[in-house]
C-alpha cells in the first residue's frame, strides 16, 4: 500500500470511529436533550415568571436534577470505539468478507525462511488488497427510533422554533428570567422608575421629570390638574403609585409576563406625597404640594362715575393665579324684571393674552343706549383660563346721559327715551311726537336730511311691528340728534371709535398681519376725517382766536400720524401687546383732545399777532425736530452699512462718496467722507436751534432747559460724526431728538402762561395747515394720558415694554434677513423649516 493510500485509509478509520461514537452517544444523550428542550421551550414562551416564586424554584430544581440524572445515566455506560471496531465497521460497510483489512495489517510470524510460505502469504495479501480497493463508510445510524417510537423529537423541535420566533429580541431576557427566579421582597433586576408631570397648558409651566437621581428636598409644587405619567421597569411584582390620598396600581405595558415594564397615567388633584411602591419596598418617594387653581377675583375698586364726556367710568380690578380669559360687565335695569337676554353685556378689553392681573379705569360710552339716564345694576364677572367664573357684588348706579343744547335734539331724545319700554301704545305715542317735531322745520333749520330721517323713523314705528325695528329707530333718532347738536364732527368721531375698537379686538385675538394692516388703513383714514372735522368745528366756534390755557397739553397732528405709524411697525414686528398699548394711548389722547374743544369769545388783534408769532416759532421747532429725525435715521443706516464695509482693495458701495446731501450748502462736504458730510448737516441743525433759542428768549424772556440739552447733544453728535463714530453719534442724536420734543412741550406751556390773560377756555391752534390741539387739563399726566410718574397708560402693569424706533428698525432687518434665508433653496431642509416657523408670527 502506497503512502497516500495509507493516509486515506487511516482517515477513513477515524471517520468510522466517530460514526460509531455518535451511534453510541446520541441514544444516551437523548433523555437529557429532551429535558433541556422542554425547559427552553417553556422559558422562551415566558411561562416561568408567571408562576409563583416557590413553584418557579421547584420546577427549576426538577429540570436541573432531571437533566443531570439523565445525562449521568447515559454517559456512565459509554465506551469509546477502538481501532478494531473502526476497522470492522469499514469492512462491514464495504461488504468485505474474511476480514481482508485485518489480513493487510497482519504480519507473517512462521515460515519466514520458507520461500513457499512467503509466496503463499504474499499471494494471499495481494488477493485481500484487491478486494479492499473500494472501501466505503455509511452515515451513522443511532437507531433513535427504538428509544422515541412516537417521534417526540420532531414535536419538540417545532415547539422550540415557535417559541424562539415569539420571543424575538426578548429571548435573552426571558431566558434570564427563567434561570433567575424572583425572591419576594427583593427586586429581580435593577429597577428604574421615571415620572413625567405635565401641568395644564393654561398654567404655562414647564413639565417636570423625576427619576432616581432627582434629589429629595423641598416639596414638589404641582398645579392641580397636572397629568402624571410614570413608568417602572425591572420589578416582578405590580408596582403602585401613592399620592397620599389613594393608591393606584400600574398596568403592564405588554401582556408578556417576562417584560417587566409597567405604566400609569393619572391626573393629580390632591395629595401630599408622590411615592412609587413595589412589593414590600419603596422605589422612589418625593414630598409634594398640590397648588389648587383658585377662582378669579373681580371687583369695582371705586364707585362708578360719569366723565366730562358723559361716559361711564368703572375702576375695575381683576386677578387670577394663572391668567384671565374674560372680564365681562352685565348691565340690567334696576327694579325691573327684564329677561336675561335683554341685559346689556360688555366685554372688558384685557392687556395681553391671559393677563394675571388688571387694574384699569374701564370707560365706556353708553349715552346712545336707551337706558341712559336710568338707574341700572352693574354686575362684574371674571372667567379664568381654566373656565372658573366669579361674579362680583352688583353695584347700582345711574347711566350717564348726554345733555343736548339744541331744542330739536332735546325733543327727539325725549321721544326716543320712551322706546326703552316698547309697546303698541308707546310706538303710536312716539310716532305722534316725531310728527309734531317734523311739522316745525324751523326747529332744525329746514334740514332736509333731518326731515326725511324723522319721516322714516315715524313710518317704521307705525308699519314695522318687529322688535328689531325699535333698535333701528333708536339708532336713527340718535344720529339725528347728533347731527343737530354737533354737525358732522360726532359722525367722524364715531367712525374713528368703531375703527379703533375693531383694531383693538384684532390685536387682542392675534389676527393675521394682512387683516391688521387693513384695519390700520381704516383707522388712519378715520383719524384723518376726525381731525379735519375737529379743525372745522374749532374754526366755526372761533377757537383760533381764544387765549391759551397755561395748564393745557398740546399735540400736533403729525404726532398722531407718528403714533399710527408706530402701531403699524409694532404689528409688523409681531409686538402685538405693545401695539395694543400704543393704540390705547392714542385713544386716550384723542379723548383728551376732544374734551379740549370748548367755545370761547374773540380776542384783540395784538393777541392774534402774538399767537401767530408763537405758532410760527412752534412750527419752526417742529420742522427742526423732523430734520433731526431724518438725520438720525440716515446715521443709523450708515452705521449698519459700515459693519459690512468692504475690505482693503475692494470696491466701495455705490453712494459711499462725499456727495452733498439735501440741505447742504454747495461745496460743503465735497471731497470729505460720509461722516464729515453728516457732521456738517448736524452743525447746520445746531445753528438753526441756536437761532430759535434766541427767538424764544426774546419773546418769553427765558429758554426751555430741554432745548439747551438738545443743543449740547447735537454738539456731541457732530464731534462723533467727524470721527466716523456712528454708534455714539446715533445715541447723541436720539438724545437730542428727545430733548427737542420735550422742549416743544415746555415752550408751548410757557407761551400759554405768558399770553393767557387769565383763566379761560382750552382752544386749539393751527401750525401751518395742521391743527395743534389742546388736550384739557392733565396735571398728573403726559400728552398721551399716561401717569407722569409711571407711564403705565392702558396697561394693567408695567410688563409691556414699548419698543422705540431703533428696536422696530432692528426687528424689520431681522425679518428681512429671515425671509432672504428662507428663499435660499440650498440651505438644509430642517433650517428652512425652522426659519418658516420663526416667520409665521410676522
């Protein structure tokens, strides 16, 4: 036998020995394998954690002992196959007879010296070798059928596959739970407890997260109604939550008992502690203090009173711990049993969304109501953001009514007042009264409009029996009386008030920017009509020739336009609360302005010349302030552009030369930088202010101190501009502009004191073609009606900061930059989404 054939032969013998070993080993391992398979199947199905601890431990011991016993019993009689057995296996599988492989391995021991014997032996070996050339080895056959005639092994394999598929990724966890039984009183694995407390949305409080690392210190402040969600992982027993009032069990996350995770969600209404328990131990505990949501409070801080304009003033105070949703006023007639739907319900405007406290004088014009002049009961109710409602103690008062001077207007209002209790008899009585009035046209100066309106009102009372006709006729009669009393001024005032109310409501509800801009346009037009009608009314009254009241505040129509522009810019910048406050200040200012228009007598020509000179000086001061404002805006723009100045060797921006500016003398600033040119403009303004100060000194004998401060601020601005220091120049110019406006008010008051011969009316004046109106006596308030010491105005508190021009301009630049970046499609999608969210409020 050659060397390769010998190596292949011995390899075949080793394979035959392994086959014999498997045939002897597998029947002996089968019982132990059956026990292990049953245990794995039960473990993967998650059966063990669902059992009581004592039964789990007992079954685990049974499986361990059974596996050990069957394994020991089978392996005890195991014998390893030898060389002869492997050789015999190969001979049998190859179908060889007479044991040829044994002959090939044997040696001749006798007859070695006999040539015949050696020849016969060699011939015999050759014959055996020829028969052993095709050796074969069959696969092992343990004969397990004798031990498992019912084929239980197939069923066990099938169940094991199904259990593994059901366990999936939880298979290691289930196997661990099967071999590590839970002992009562001790956690089966590391336990984690996590708690999320989410306060109600209206509290505007951040959620609270608790875990084992959260320190136990001061009691947790939890608002009532907060939603608690807790999750516990790793405990075998079902945990529970103790809030000090009751215990609530957790619910398992999965129906699989091997997944030891539990979850609970509840609402916290009361309790003094927050404790998570499992078994006999406490997993986590914190002291807790539940903060109840108290109902709102509302009251009248002072008795109701009537203003000079016959408006109802109600000092209202209301507060809530988390915010007010609505404050409403209900007006019902005293001593009457009217149905609730006939009561008058008024909504009190709130400063800002969910204001926690308000304290304001609520002023409402109810002179047009049919109950004006009658005793009424006022009920104040407040509702918080949680829906709780409180009604204050009712207050009885008399609704203010307007006093009409025109005889026909008084007669019409007297008939109109009867419609407060409409009936068929009352309708006929009022119709007859209107007929009497319309039969005397000279009472209303033969006004065709009044005559037609009276006829229409009389016809509706006679022929229209609907309840809505009473309201329409009452409104028509009120308009007729106003036309007779005030002409078109009151109509314009009512249009302005309606525009203001619509805009205020839109700002309060956070309307979209296009709607707010539309309402602002309507407000601006109504304001222009109102100012024109007021100027015409003052001219008709001869108010331009009346002496000035030294204690009056004065306002220019350009100031009104500036306030409207500021409201528009605040709304565009998203500062809705600040816009509402500025709108309320504008409303207060116009009310004071309206109160300042009173009739008076003519003055002498000398007084008129003094007034004309004073008006000329005030106009010059106003124009000076306007020029300073324009230069301030230019300085601010240059300062912003200077931060993006091209580097050395780069091309300058267009317009960065030393070109002369508007108002600049020829040759002034040529060849100089932009800073020098603006410094020259600033110096020109300072010189004009100096000349104007000399005129004030010549006329009044003194110069308002604020104008001197403005001159010094202008000097500092000029020096900063020469050094191209735009930021310091902007600050100095802003200060100069503020002093100019303050100086204008001081100058107006000084002129009034000098020219007033004594106590008098409160007239208006014209500056060019613009009316400069007095605003009545306001000893403790500024021209906008705000308290002089606090400046709170309409706001219920001082939490709303009014942005100045620089803030608004900066906000506009930020919005433009965001819109530019939003249009760059190369930016990542998440960044563009973030920019879109920022732009939504604009």
